[in-house]
């Protein structure tokens, strides 16, 4: 199983559809302060089921959705997906490519999806059970944190 890509639309600072492809080897994300690097890790945690707004560096649910700028209107929803290569069958699902998505509307309505089929958070958690993948399955090392 390998993470192939992260797709984001309307998540925090990513107003336009943004796709990050993960090739073989190590992937690094670099950029100036305020460019959205931390929002990428927040997005991964969010897709995998993070419920704590504090852990996602927000205070209210709407903080997840692009809030607009002087030149752009706010968006009505945020959606993000993680796409995995499952050709080795490590995930207990009969697909060679597995997409896990989460969507949130300003109205508060939200949902999880596995390969575009609606599901529950519990289904997402069970999919990754015993794989080491989950909202707490990786470490985030921030500057000046010890």
C-alpha cells in the first residue's frame, strides 16, 4: 500500500483544486511562512477522522472551509481525498486504488466516502485498522517544539 496523492478543494487556504502527487522516495514540502504547509498535514489528519478543531488549528467548524479573501468569495464546502495504491491488497477492500474522502458544508452537513460511496467514520477507521495509518498514526514535528 502506498499513498499516491492528496486532493484538496476549499480546505483552509486551498481555494482551488490542488493535487499533490507522491512519487517513490521521500517527499518534502517547503515554502515560506503562511504558504499552507501546515494545512497539508491538517488536511491529512482531517480526512483520516480528526474531530478536534484545536488539533486542526481551528476554533469553529467553518475554519476548515476556505473563508475568502479581498478578491475571492468564501466557498460553501471543503472536500479532500487521499488516494492509495492498494495493488498489494494490504487494505481489506477489493480495489487496486482506494480513495478516502471527507466533505464539509457550511451548513454543518458532512460526510466520509470510500471510493465515492458514502460511509461512516467508523468504516474509515476500520479500513486502516492494523496498518499504522490513522489520524494519530504519524508524527508531526513543528519548529521550536520539543
